[in-house]
C-alpha cells in the first residue's frame, strides 16, 4: 500500500551508482535503464528499477507519469554561484579585482532592500530550476536580509539549498562592510534560524581572504567550531593578482590556503571556488583536510583567470564539483558549463569524457557538498530530485543525435550543444516544480 503522496515516473534513466576515486572507474558504475520506473513517497525514493521487474501490485492506485522519449537523470548540483550577481552577468572588460570594484560591489549594495532581494531571489531560483539545477551552494551578500530572501523562496519549492551571508569587513565600499563582531553575530543568528530548517543548510561565507580582517577570519573559524555541521564557502586562488595580494596581506602564512587552514576553515564541509593556481602544498592540504573544489569553467574563461587542472584534483584525491559562478560565469546551465569544462581540459591536452562530466554535475557534486548520502543518484532512500531531459530539443540537436550510437555519445552531444531548452521537467523532493 502506498500513501497518497506516492509519485511514479517511467522513462529512460541514467545515473552513477557510487562515488569513485578515479575517473576510469566511472564507466563501470554507470546505470542506464532504457525503460525504468522510479517511485517516491514523501520526497524520498522508495523503489527504482526496470519496468519489467515491477510487480503490478506496486502500482495499484498510482498514476504513472511516462516520459517515453526522454532521459531522466538526477538533478544537477551547482557547487558555486552568486544569486545577487544574476543581473550583472556579462560585465565587460575586466579581470577579477577590477571586476569586483567596478561591477560587483555596486550591484551587491542593492540587496540591503529586502523587497529587491526577494525579487532577484525569486528570479534566481526559477532560473536554477528551469536549467535542471536542483541543489546549489550560493553566495548571498553581506546583508542578512539577502539570506532570508533566498531561503524563503527556496523553501516554497522545498529545495535543498546551502547559502550564507557574506562576511566582509575591509577592502570594499563602506555600505558593503560589516565588522568582525557584527558578521559573527549576524551569521550566528542566521545559522540558528535556517540551518537544517526543512532542506536548508547554512554556509559560513567569508568572501575571500583579502576582504576579511584577521579578527573576522578568527571569528568565522570560531563559528565553525560552535556549529560543526554548517558549511564553509569561499574563494581561493582564482587570479594571479589576487594571490599576490593575499601574500602581501598575510605575510606570516605559507600561502593562500594556509590563511583559511590556520583559521580552522578547511574541512569536509568546506568548498573553495576556483583553485586554479594551487601549489603542491596546497593540493596536499586540500586532500588532507577533505576540502572540496568548485570548478567554474565559464567564469575562469570569462575573467581570464586561468585553466583549472582537473587531473591534479584526481591525482591528489580532492573532491571536485561543478560551479556556474554566475555572475562571473556566463550561464546557469550545467550543460553549457560542462561544454566549457571540456574545452578547458582540451587546452591542457586532457580529455573530459561525457561520463566524467556527468559525474561532476551529479554524484560528484553531491560528494563535494558532503551530501552523497542523500543526493546524486537514484538509490532507494535518497531524496527525489530529478530532471527530464530532451536530447533533441532543437533541429540541430536532432540532426546531431542521429549520429550517436550509444548513450555516452548522446550525452557528449548534449553537453556540447545543450542548454535550458533541453530541460523538459524538474522534480524537487518528488514534486514537479517545472514543466517547459
Ligand atoms: N572573489 C571574491 N569575490 C568574488 C566574486 O564575487 N566572484 C568571483 N568569481 N571571485 C571572487
Ligand atoms: Zn564566485
């Protein structure tokens, strides 16, 4: 017997059965079911398998939603994105530090106004969902109101979102600066209000080392100690001028990552965006502390930051998720982001296989966020966040997909040519929240 909120979806399913330590091991963990069924109750997967293996009694009294021609995958996971920067995507002509001063800070000042923050948060969450992204790790602004606005909107969709207030007490306009103490107190209040409320999770969010005083970083570390299950989310080693600046501001540290490490901000729930220019010690520290990287290819190309060495992350056993990094990133679409990730590897003489790309956007992302026990594939017991993809959303894609002889080739064409037009439906916690 099923309760009234059981949902049943039939179609062609693709996922990855378990996390891997090497990319070569992904293919053997690909699970492709050409005609399958997924059941979920109260937002959790209760049954998953081949249609032919379904006992008819299982479906008594249940309406099955059938997507005969589509591909159903776990929802995409965006491990680094800024919701307040949605409106300033495509800001011309600058690299990181000037881009922040010229475009980003003036935009973020607007989020003091809660009504405005709400309007943009609403737009942002809809944009995520329409691109098939069901979980994201999100930067807000320095204003606590901006965090409330985002979590309030996400709550209406029952979305698993991780977010936090920016902590920033120097090297930014006065209107955007908090103080070490106020950032500690406001973050603490937000943690108490939002962390583990429904599906919401909180991230302590110092913007990056240059915009935090020693005292602020110290208090960020203290917060992490007081609330060990919250996340830490910041930027690291994105741009060469940024790295030189950190060295001059923190001369007593051995490097950029050492600043975060010494303040207790590394760890299994710490996510560092970019990590384009890490040195060997830093790779080792990322591994030893089980910290994760958000790889943000469109942003790294757009701001001219550099080419992320993905193979080094595998070599050092460091977790990697995919980040759009909107607004330095140029797309909300994880499909487009994977297309650029492939090119970033090509420029370094490396390949990114379709299966590996798919891993980073789903189960690998979940692992980076320390959420692979509840997200990232269709294992029974996991949360039912999934998407329905049309592989042939445009005439060009129809033509191209005719040449694909297996699912791996189809996926690769999807990552090269796809975008939000390919997302037919998005389900969050078992509910259909978007249909194209
Ligand atoms: N480093 C510090 N702040 C930012 C930001 O907003 N975007 C990016 N890409 N890098 C940063
Ligand atoms: Zn960023």
